[in-house]
C-alpha cells in the first residue's frame, strides 16, 4: 500500500514507522530513490511512502494494520508523543486510530481477536 508524504519528511516518518511501529526500512531501487519517499516492510506487509508536492494527509481513507502485542504497541505510540484515539463503535473490536507525523490516519487492530480478520 502507499501513502503520500510531503517533501522532506522522510526522516520524521522513519522515526515513526521504524522506531515506534517496528517496520524495517527497505532501500528503494536506484531508479526510484531520486524521487524521495520511503519503503518499509514488516512481515508480509509492505508500505510505501511517496512524495507529493501537493500533499494532503489521508484523514478518512486509511490503512489498517493487525498487530500483535496490541497494548504494548499502543503504549509505545503514546510514549512517543502520538495521540491514540480508541474507537469503540464496533462492539467487541479492539482497535484505535493514530496519525503519522504528517497527518495520515492509521488504524491499529488487536490481532489477538480471531473474529477480526
């Protein structure tokens, strides 16, 4: 999946996606590296951040990540200074929303719930 980021925000995004969420940074192919942005991977999830000169954060449409150790990750996100918005609209579903450093909305879903795929 791909999200847009503004020019020059790659290092802030590294701090969030790598240091906080636990993604690994992948090197982009040389032909694409000159465009800026970042590629990340965690398990079988691949996330690309592409630079958009007319950047607008994704505040409605968003990726959703099923995460293990959900409570620990949420604590780490909060400790890093990000505001976590718990959503209880769906009974029995444990999940929350957090914005990345440039305002893109992400959903974190507790992977320990076998009924939520």
